[in-house]
C-alpha cells in the first residue's frame, strides 16, 4: 500500500509532572526485570516497580501502585501477593477492575473496595502453576466506536462517532457479553477464565498448536466476528512470528477452546544481508490496536540498537500455473485468494528500544483516512511512542514510522532531587542511564505516562498539533472534537484539559454548548449532566471563569434533587394517561405565569402529592438547600456587576429557573401535609410569607429569561424588591464547592511540577490573582457534606470521601436510616454528581 506521506516537523513534547518516592528504596538492579503500566479509560494509572523494601529482609514485595492522574501523590500501593515478578497489568473496559499476572502463572482480579480509587481488594483469580504469563487481556464486550475525523465539522454526533458492528468474544443467553479473561503462557498454552453470572469462574486451557514451543512474547487482538487472534514469537528474530485464531465457547457448562494456525511472517531485517545477525532478538510484539488483528508492530534489538517494522495482512490472488491458464473457466469462478503478510514500513537503525506504547483512539488508518488526517491536521491517535535506553522518547507515525515528536532524555535529569548530581555521574560512569521501562498513552493520545528504572512516574504532554503550525480555531476544533468524544463514550477528559490554556476556556464552553444544542432531544437528555460536568472542569482552569464552575456544580445538584423529588410523586389512579405527575407539574408551571404560588398550586391534582411524613422529613436538608439557593439567587441579583459571582449563570438560564419554580410549588404542597419539611427562613417580620415572596420574585426573573433566544434584562422594580430582600430575610452564605485540590489547575506553566508520593501538600499554592473570594475558607468555618447538604462541624471526625474530578466531599458512612434518604445516597455510591470517582480522604482534609 502506498502510504500517505505527511511531512512532520518533530515537536518537543514536555513533561507535565514527575512523581517520585520520598525515600528511594533499593532497586533490584536487574535490567531485564520488566516494569508494566496500564492506563484506564477513567484516568487511573496502575504500574509496578522492581524495588526492594529495605525494612523487609525476606526479599522483594511485588507491589502494584494505583493513582488517579489528578492526585498523583495519593498512591495506593497493593502488596499483590504475587510470588514472582508481575509481567502484565490490564484494565477492563469500564476502568474499574484490574488484572495482574506474574512469572509463576498466577492471575489476580482486583476491584475497588467501597467504590474508592485508593482502596482495592482481590476476590477472584486463576492460575497455571509454574507457567509464566506473557500476554493477558479481558474478553471483548462487543462495544466498538469509530471516530470519523473527516466528519469533525458535522453538527451530528452520530456522524462523528458511530457504533461499529462487532461481536463479543462470548455471549450469554440473549446476546449479553460474557465477562472473562484470556492469557498466553511461556510454554505455548492459552488459558481462558469465564466469569459466570453467579460469580463463579469457569477455567480451561489449551495448547496454541499441536507442537508446543516456547513463547517469549505474545499479544492478543479481536476480530469483528467474535474470534481472538494471538501473535507469538520465541524471541529469536530468525524464527517466524506465528499467528493463531482462538475460538471460545461454552458446551455443557464447560469452557471449550479451539485454535487454528494462521499465516505467519519472518521479520525483514533477518532477510537483509546487512542486518541478518545485527538484531538477534525480538523484544516487542504488538498489534496496532486491540480491534485490528491485521496490523502488527515488531521490534528486533541487540545490546546497542533496535529496528522497528510495521506489517499488514492482505488478501492476494493466488497465481495459477500455466498448465491451467488455457482451460475454459467455469462461469462465476473467481481467482483463489490467500492471506499474506506484507511489510508496510520500517525504521532505520535506532538506539535500543526499552518500551513501546500504542494509541487507543479508534481512528481509521486506511490510506484515504490518513489523507483526511493530513488535510484536517488532526494528529491525535496517529502516533505511537518508543522509549529508548538513553532516556529519550520518540512519537512515530503508526504506519509510516516517521518521527512526529521527541522527548529528550536530558529532561529526566531535571526531575532528580537537589543533591542527586552524584547519582547522575554514577549513571554516566556505570552506564545505567535513567530511562523508561514502561509507557502508556492516554485514551485520547494527548498524554503519555512513563515509569523509569528508578520507579518515578512521569506524565508527559503530547501536543495535538505535533509540531505543525495550527491556527487557534483549528486547535480549538480538535480539542472540542475530543471533548465531544469523551462526552459520548463516558471516558474521562483529564488528558484533554492538559492542553487547554485559560484563554481558550470561554470559547470552548460556548462552542461545546452550541454543538450540544444541535443534537436531537433524546441525545440531549442522555448527555444533559455530562456536558455540565465537562463545562465545570473547563471553567476551573481559568480564574475568570471559576465562578461559573460553581454554577455548573450547583446545576448538577439542582437537576439531581429535582429528579429525586419528582420520583416520589405517584399517580392517584393507576390507569392514568401517559404523562407522569412530574411531567404534568412541569407542563402546568410552564403555562401558568402567575406570580402567586397558591394560584399555581390550585391547578394541580394535590392528591398526587400526598406522601407519608417520614420521607418528607428525611429529605428536609435537600429541600432546605433549594430554599436557600432561591433566596441567595434573588438577593444577589442586584450585585451581579463587572465581577462575575457565583449564581450569575442562573440569571439567564430559563430552564433552571423553571425547575426551581416547580420545586417551590411541590414543597409548598408538601408543607401543608408536613410543616416540618418546609425550608426554614429567618425573617424580620413574624407575618412574613417567605416562600410566597421568593416565588413571586423568582417568577418575575423566570419570565425575563424563559425565552433563551431573546432574554430580557430584569426591570427596575424587580431589582428594587431584590435589594430589600436582605432586610426582610437572613440571606445564607452558600457553601460552594471548594477549589479542587487536584493538579490540573497547577499545570498551566511550562515547567514540570515535581511531586512526592504520599505528600499531598507538596503542591505550590494558587496565585493570589486566581483566588476567588467565594472559595476562601476561614480556619473555623463549618465543613460541608456537599452531597447530603449537611454541616459536619469545624473538625469532622467522620471518615469522608472526595470526588477525584470536582472535589465534592461527602461522608463515607451514611448517618441516615430512612429509605428516602438512602435512595438518594445510593445514586451516588459509585460516582459523584459530575461522574467522577471517589477517593477516601483523611478527616482533616474534609
């Protein structure tokens, strides 16, 4: 195939941050000891280190370390219990479970304990005793999404990202994919473990071929028909690289494995007379993507250098002997076809390769698509990363193998601690250069995580422009495209934020909203909370938009409370028409523009709002938040001037104001049944009807902004009435979410940040210009449970958890016993309101 030639000016890729151990343990000093690293779609990075524990005389603990990229210092180190060096780490498709395998044939499955990213436990595992694992993968679940670069200008998400027909590796009754994993051992055995719905494991093993041989390296890929393809080599570049088709099935409650030999290949460097004996060992073998078994990357090495080759499987016509050329062909007979491996490209002689990382972004890599990529200048996902023993990294085009980006190994020296100059000299003298032993690209290919031979974790930015001169609009369009991809797939977008500068935030938020509003109603409903979470993450990157981040988090809480309160409503008669009580409430409130809350209430069927007392009373803290929020918004309406304060985003948001009106009406009706559930206001007058007053002002503001296409400014009488509010009611100080203590806001500069594992306070503080008064917390201030809307006291003693994305804090254990509140808490047991994961935090930080 004639590859599209794209000329790249190799860009320098900078380090974002480096995380190191406070007290460097002794290394095993074994260059051949493998380190492994895995990056999940939820931005969790798992990695191993070959480091000894000085306090333990018995030997080496084989540790697995797990971090979330936003809090790299908060490492959770698992004493894995593996007897031998860990050779494989694999995340599942949801990013919540991790497989680890070792040199003794042991495989363990790790899952979050209490859904916390810094608490893990294992309950499942399988083993092939004494047979080291060389390749490991979860079975495919049949979900594959294609990203169409040529449609990046389309307004329809369905055209930009389409679902590809792809069969799961194994299905249960009804077509549901069966979970499990597949491993290849050094003796040429393939082992499959299936996770049955009752939690039991079904395990079977089979030889890859009749003549079992040593397998030094292997990799696993999947086909659209549900089959599995295994590539294997004995480690010698003069031996063939073998490919096998593996079919897994369940027959009579037993797992069955069928294998079939596929066409093999010899590396081209072994047939080249100049290089025949130059690179004796195959050191890396990888399919270009897990869903493409027809393209493979091979690396052969010597003690001093390496060469990389890219191969593709093609259908070719089988030439017919001359004897059969002249016979009359049968009608409809076609030329016989065979599958044959053809080399696509190869590098020149390189320095010795120490690690390889392949992109996960599912862009098509056919020749026309590569031309589209060059025309649109969209390069994420086109590059693979090679790490070398001199400490450098190169980003190469995944097919042509041209250099796209470079990371110079000298940067590693800057990450050493002061006083480590002797260590640098020792490395030069002894030849043990600091280099990467494990590499992983993020899910949008905009970041690269590497673990060096000192156990440090490096986070490296990979520019979306790859050294090309892009105008700001093109760069924004590419970042927007990847944010939309994350929004549709549910993947974390942290690595995209690495490339967003404060000046880009406003444009990105506006363009994202425009694209969202062009989607159909059903898709908008599905993505309604996810887009708010993306906007909140973007707004935190700039001091000018930090207050808007508060509004977006408040909107997430508002949407959740509204849905919860409406779900309590039940139709009075079972055979009611198609609309639920919540839908009818929204419809009546939208039509009725009366400012008197009691007149709006008369038009509703109040019997649908009849609830028992205990559920209403237990939800009082959520009801109180709604009441306080309405009071805060109205009291601050006159104060919204040149400085954007929290709450500003709601003043023109007709849908959110309408939602608040609906809840005020609902709460008013419930107050007649159970007065104790009403929000409590401190009024200056005993006969003040606070809810009626707030509803009247809220309705006037809603009437100004309900037509979002042509919003009107609030009139003077409304602003005058809002000015009087603080003299009539005590305005609460809303406890907005604090500025997230994560690292993303501190990575705006070009200098890499140096962190230490286990030291959360090693971050430099925010600039004084970035401080927003609403975020400030006095030492004696009450701590809030942001999810339950409860005060936890000045020095809370309860264990708490915080969101890895937005910083929302909530208690780990529930203080509530009523079903209604437990139902609310169960909604957020796995994820935060914004979709972020939970991590346990010390009580002093909550």
